[in-house]
């Protein structure tokens, strides 16, 4: 898997770049999808939401390209990223997505990242 992180607005700097990259790597590892031959592009938007959503995942089976779009001003973007990464896994394994498992796993994935990367206070 090839991972890229970019801003929707190419002229601005990527916010929280270390945390986002760390989360992506962690979620890829936890979901066991790192060995798939595909491109994963995480596109950051400087908005509160994206047409009423905090994030979404697009999958192009022909190009083997997964795009995760994330509203960085939305609440709990780390949870949203975890949710969308479950959709990436679903697309890679099954070619379809389901909201139930994504909601079931998002908090577990995000919490496991927090345990490793955010020291307790």
C-alpha cells in the first residue's frame, strides 16, 4: 500500500501532519491492510463538514485507489479517520462497505492509537 496525505487546498500547509500520518499507519497496521497493492490517499478539507458528513471514502477498483476525504474542522476527526479506514478495509476485502462495522470499530481503533501516542495526564 502506498499512502499519501494531502490538502484539498494545495496552497495550504497540512495540519497535524505528524498525528495524521501516525494515525494512518496505526489504522493500516491494526486493520491488516498494509500488504494490499493499492494507493491510499487521505485528502484533508478545511471545513466543518463535507456535504453534511465529516468524512467519506471513495474506492476505484480499476485504479486500485482508495480516497479518504476528511473534514478537519469537524468534531473528532481522528475518530472519523478511523471510521473511514474501516471502509478502506471493507472495500479491499469485499468491494462494498457497511456502516455498522465501521461504527463498531472506530472508537476501538482511535483508542488504541491514543494509548500508544498520547501519554496519560
